[in-house]
């Protein structure tokens, strides 16, 4: 199981602490340090939509040119996320069954109870 994100993101920190406190074995992958490739993003898109994965609430999104924001489709969204990994909603928890985007303690409790 891999937990993707950036180390200074508060939500990623909460998810990491929750996993550690609940003895969930995971590997942390920092987008900025370890990079990200199209194959990984496309594998996530088998479980979630690009609309779910793309973070439109952050600073990176607000700094994009309006022309880039207006003509969005999956191909464009993937290109933007590869060029700006902080456009990905965090954290992304990925395992053999797919991926889960974001962190809510109650959702993780249910997910790991299975």
C-alpha cells in the first residue's frame, strides 16, 4: 500500500499519523521528491474520476491561466497534474484494489475494517 502526497500537507500528515496509530503498513511517496508518472495517474483513474483527483481548491489551481482551466477534459487534467503534482487532491491511498482520495478518519476506519 502506498500513500501519495507531499510531506508538508496537513491532510497528508493526518493520514500518515492515522495509519501509523492503527498499524497500517504503508509506504509514503512524496510527489515532489519521488516524482509521479502518467501510468500511476491513469491507474488511479480506473478507481476515481479525474474530477475527483484534480484539486481545484488550492493555490496551484488559482495560479493557472484561465485558458487552462476552461478547456478541461481528462487528457488536459492528466497533463496539468503531471506538470503540477500539487494539483492532485491529497492524499491518494493506493493498493491492489484501487485508490482512495482524501482523508477522513471515519472513512479510513471503514476502509481498513474490511
